[in-house]
C-alpha cells in the first residue's frame, strides 16, 4: 500500500462536502499500525510475569491508536465526530508513551530500543493536528 502524505490523505472537507476516503489511505492510520508492530516487538522483551500486566496494557493501548482512527473515519458522519476519535487515539498514544517510559525505568527495554517508538508516537501526534 502506498503511503500518502497527510495533506493528500485528506484534511476533512468542510461545509457539508462528502468525505469518501478510506481510513487505510490515511498516513496517520498507517503510522499507527507501524507503532503497534514496534510495541509488540518491544513487549516481547518483557519478562513472562508481565504477560497480563504492563505488556498486555501497552499492547492494548497501542492497538487502540489506529483502531480509533479507523472507527472515526469509517463512521463517516461529521468532522467533529472524527476529531473526537482522533482525540481518543491521542489519549491512547499518551498511554503508550507512559508505558514505554515505565518499561525503561523497570529495565525491560533500553532507551535506545524505545527511541523509534517514541519518534513514531511524536509523528502521529503531529499528524493529528490536521484532524483536530
């Protein structure tokens, strides 16, 4: 799938224009999926004791980011409703950031290992400005 730049990926139309873009075309959704993969790879480094603790919580929060973006776009009703789902995704993104930081402090991963996930989370946050 070809990645589309955010302006091409569609700032939502205004004043009652119809929005026909598929959520899979949104760069912010594609980056969200990339973040999920990174989080899962990092979580594999956690001890078995964290399977149902921090590891599971961080994975669920990461999955929530692209899931909320997809749901908000797929509903296709209003810009305000889509913006609400983007804000929910941003909340989940803040959870992932916090959980990554905690994972570093607990010694499960290093700052270097988490660097790419932090950078991608920042990109997603910046992209979200287009929709809020």
